[in-house]
């Protein structure tokens, strides 16, 4: 992540925190006031991003991943018939050991 990109992120967060509408001009003004060198395309990119998605939405979904895993697709065979799909693996249920209570040991913490 470049310094300019990081400065644009912080500027967006500061503007959002103050309740000020996020525009490319305001991002540029904040970054220039902080004396941070930045490429001129970052404010425009971040302003367009904020038009489509809210900052609050981006912050709350930062840990959610993209799509799921890849899906395996069977290629058709030369004979033209598709093979039967393999059944999904059966999950085995594991028994969890039961926790022992203090009553089972014959004493308690407050005796």
C-alpha cells in the first residue's frame, strides 16, 4: 500500500467521522494539509468508491472474505455421456467428552 493510498484512506475516515460528504476535492485538501505526497488519482478513486459503498459498510465487512472456494465441474467424456457425480463426503459426528463438575470431585472452591 502506497503512502498516498493510505493517506486517502485516512482522509476518508476523517471525513466520515466528522459527517462531511466525501469528495475528491476534500480528500485532496486534507492530504495536502498533512503535507503527504500523493498521486492525483487516489482522491478520485476513493470518492467514486464511497459513492457506491458506504464507509460504514466497508468497515464492518472488512473481515468477510470474497467468494467461496472453487467449484469442481466434471468435463463431458468423449462418449458424450456425463459421469455420475460423486456423493458428498459424510461428516462423522464426534462425541465430545463431558466436563466434570466440582461435585464429581468431592470438593468445591468455596468449601
